[in-house]
C-alpha cells in the first residue's frame, strides 16, 4: 500500500518496524518508551538524541532553541503572535494559499495583522509574486509566511529578504524535504505529521534573542521562553511522538540527510508533474516554478470520473488521493517516506485509467 495522505502521513517502513520491535520492552527496561517518565534518565537520552539529530540534519545554529511542543500547526498560529506581537505593533502575513490565510485569521485575535496577498492567476495558472515585490512593512514585528501550502500545492522556494524584520515560517509540510538556511529565519515551526512523526508533536526552532517578549496573557505552555528554559518539559511533552520523531531523524541521517532525500524528492515530483503535463486527461494549474515538491494537486479534466478514479486507485493500494475539500480534485502527498516506487505505481495507474476512459 502507498498512502498519499497529506497528514497524518505514512512513516518510513523501517521506522515502523523498529518501533514495533521496541514497543513493549524498550532497551530491556521492561517498559515501552511511552510508559517512561519524561524526566527519567532513559527518556532524557532519547530526547537529547532526537534534538541533536535534528540540529545536525538542518544545521541549526547554536543561538537557536529547538522546542518539542504540543498543539500542532494551528497551536503555533496562536503561539507566534502571542510571543512575538506586542501591543502597538503589527505583523505582516503573506497569503499564498489556504494555510497562510488561516494563520493570519488566527493572529488577528491577538494583535494587528497586515495581510498581503501574493498570488495571482495568469492564463489559468496560479503564480506567486516575487518576494521583492511584496509590500512589506519595515516596522513590522515579524513577517509570517508558509513556504509550502499543503492544500493548494504552492511552494515558495526562495527565502524572502525581510531586511532585519524577523521571518517566521510555517514549514509543516516542507521541513526536512530540502535544504534551507535556518539562520535566515527568526522562527520555524512545523506540525510533525508529515515529514517527522505522529500528529500532536510540533517542532519550533527559534532564535534565542527573540525570546522573552510574550504578551502577558500567553499560556505558559505556549510561551517559547518557558519552553526553552525547561527543555520543552514545562508540562509532560508528547514523549512517544518525540521518540518516534527521533527514529525518523536517525532514518534520514542513515540515508544521507536532507541533501540526499531532496534529490529523491525532486525526482519523484518531476516524474508525477511530468506525466500530468503530458496527459490531456489530468491537469495541474500552478505555474511550474511554484509547484510543491511535497503536495501535488491534480484534477481530472472530466470530474465525473473522480469517484471511479479513487475507487480503482484504492483497489490497487494507492490510498488517500482525494483532494482537500476546499479545492476538490485529487492530491498526492509525497513526503520523504514515500518511495519512488510509490510514484511509479501512481503514474502507471493514472496512465491505465486515462487510456481506459479517454474518448
Ligand atoms: N500548516 C500547514 C502548512 C499544514 O499543512 C497544516 C495541516 O495540515 C497545519 C498548519 C495545521 O496543522 P495541525 O492540524 O497540526 O494544527
């Protein structure tokens, strides 16, 4: 079975097998990792190793804290303005699709938001304005954007220049898929359920000089300074998800890290978009430069075939291809754990389906 779900998404099969083997009796402790105290010496080793491996994988500079939080991507939609948006300031929110829009709507509860729409439709193709043309406020508290829009399949590859204003990125569906320069960001956050591990766990990477300015009403469990000072153990962290994330980081390191996986990710995306473009039966309407490497939405030119397409795909073990309810059509999410063989199988099925149903 190949699971194309946008999240929670499939984890590497090697990780699942290791977790299964260790599930009941982890390292001869007689307990499962999920039964150990988060303050036990055994779990502290797991936690520190996972953080060290993530730091290594992303080359995270020392002046950044790495937090393992609860609350998912949407938790961060609130935490970011609560921590970074003081009264009297405003924040720039770049809108490039569904998730960045939702982030801006949530932030409006906590302060002044300046929403900047950067997409355009030209000849039926969605484009993103180059970041030099974004009308950023030089006095903003921060600039928030979403480099990869999971629902819409839009990816912004170049890191925007914000001239000293802290850049905040929702990397939920792009983290660890390609190399990025962490030093260009004030804060990066990501829900784990795509490229890292089980849902619930949320990773925050924050530059230390930005800590300590939270609004007074910020819940302590969302206060980055509190979390950083307590090594993400102010309250009980999602320990089992943290352990599984650690296994995924080890898996990725064994495969040559982000640099190597990004080559495979490119190959996978090229194969799928290449076929969609050459076929008259399927279409994608994002301009090539902004097409997501991780989430590939596509539409059947005749959508009366949608239900049959999904039914037959599932019968062949190609699962969860239905597009997001906001945009319809199909979507193949092809995160790090999806092998090239999954794309080959999908393209073969799409070809066969189109041949059978083209007039
Ligand atoms: N941001 C992005 C880019 C997402 O893809 C998602 C979920 O898919 C979220 C935020 C929301 O994450 P969560 O459901 O963990 O709150």
